[in-house]
C-alpha cells in the first residue's frame, strides 16, 4: 500500500479538513484547517474533493518519504522552500514524489500555516465525519494526536495517477497590510463609542499567548462594557463561533479561532468576516492587525462573491519529473494529449471543450539522468468531415485558417510546416 512516512516534523503538525460543522450544540467545536482557502487550493491541485484532509504545518517544517509507489502532492499556504531529493520545486503546484524519494518542506518565510495535500487523501478513519484533530479532546487526527516522526500515513490510492500536465495556481496573497474587516456586534451596544473607536483606530499585535483556540491581541485596553442598572453584572454564557472578538475583564481583545469553545460569557464587540479570518490565522506573534468595520449588507455581498469565485488552477508549462516505473505510463499518456500548437492550428474556438481542457504547452518530461528534455510530437485534435464541410476555409494540411495563400498540395504553408498531411487535397477558398 502506498503511504507517506514522516521522517521528521515540528510540533503542532496535524491532519485537518474543514472540521465538524453543526455539532456546537453538543459541545464539539468545528476545528478544521486554520486557513480553509489554502486547504481548498491544495486539494484542487491534486484532484481531490475540497474537504479532503491534509497535513497542516504551524511555523514548522517536515520531511516525508513515499513508500510503495509514486505520490502526487501539493504544498500551499504560507510560502516555504520545497525540494525533492535536493531539487527545488514549485510552491502552489502539483508535484510527483517517486517511491523512496524524500520531500522536504522548510519553515515558511512569511505566514504561519502551510498545507500539504496528497492525491486520493489519507486512508485514516474519521471521527464524527471528520479527520481534523481536536487535541484537547483527543478527537480525530492520527489516533487523537498530532503527527510525530516515524508515523506512517497510508493513502487511499495504490499509486498516484500520472498527470502529464502539472497544475499550478497563483499563491493566495496573505494581505498582511490590509485591515481586517469586521461586523460590529452582537454586543457592540454594551460598549462606549470611545471603546469602539479605539478598536477601529488603534493597531493591535498578535500576542505570543495564541493558539488554535484563540489569538490574544496586545494594544490599548478597551473599556469594560456599560451595563444598565437592571441588567445582571455578568452576561449569561452564549453560543460562540470562530471569528468572534471577545473582550475579557482586562480589556485585551480575544479572537476566537478554529478550536474555540462552543459557549462563552465574555461580551463580543465584533465578528471577523470568514474570508478575512484566514489572514489572522496566517499572522505571526508580533504582527500588527488593524480592523475596519463594514455593514451586514456588504459582508453578505462579499460572502456571495467568495462562494461563486472559482479557483484559477492552470496547467504549467514546466513539467515534472518522471522516473522509474512511471516512465512508460507517462509516455503513453503524453501521446494522447494535443499541444497548444495543434489546437490553434485546428482553429478551435474559445468554447470548444477540447481547447478548454488542453490549453497547455506541449508536454515535456524531464527524465532522470538526462540533462535535456524529452520532446514528444504533438497530436492534432481530430476533426470530422462534418466540421470540415461546415468550415470550408481551412488549410488541408492542418485545418487552420492561416497562410491559405501559400498552401499547396505538395507542401504545407509556413505556419504549419511541421504538420503531417492527413491527405493531399487542394485548398478550398472561402
């Protein structure tokens, strides 16, 4: 069985997915990835469902070895240096780790959370429909604990399917300088206008006393909430969710994170937008955080935009390495792929499913022990006779519309000299 063997890792390395939503009424927090967007991107790069569990690194590094076959994986989140067998690899891109090879992910240069996803996911039992680790209750993860050196993580795929076209996406910016957007409430009316103005104007720093449960902020203390004479001196405990900003008696704000408690009695002066909470989770101790208040209508509009925005995952021009037993499979797969050149020669329009699925450079695979790149001939997209009849103004050699004047029965036009004719027929005018 294919597996990942952890050779070394730093503390606070765990398995996380989207957590356990909907169980707060039972006293079970949601948990899950501190940066859900990084998890979603990592799974998209390896072809997994968005909620597939991945390895979350917290200001740490990791070394893993593939056992039993090749493994396709991707590293996203906080930017970190990555290498396979000493060769530096791309961040936010799919990679192939051959059997016996070692992947090293170093400590991130900026940010805090790094996600490592594998194709097919980990073959680890779920607890309450999730593999996310909630350490305080020894729930989820690998036996209810964080990952340590020597752990073997079996994969659900016997071997990673080879993709001639590596996938990549632009790194999601951390946007550390932009203010974190909040919605005032639900207890904002208990605070004075001076306290609210101080929250929106003063810079706050992430305290070292921060973890997956809550981030403590250091800065100007906020005045205690004003309580009416007929109100009790303390608020009754109420249900809370991640993103809430609580004000304890000392006036220092607390930002509830993924492993926060399900009920709390401190007043909540504001709530951070879900899409901005990941930026707080990617902030290191000592980083400055500023807040900006927006209305509920604007927040709902931003939430709808975020839900409808697709992940811009694109094929890479750079090819991955194919070695050993995977070479034959890679070559067979490459032979079935049309190149960008052939697609444009065929005059595919923008709505063509062939063009949408194969807009990439010609597949090039770097073979071990070869300093160059093995190049494979392009395969033109097939075009039926009905299409040729409907679009008569085509070159008989490649089907493109370019250089029709120079097309002859014995020589292709300049634009497609490398093409092989399917049949020598005279060109037809439009």
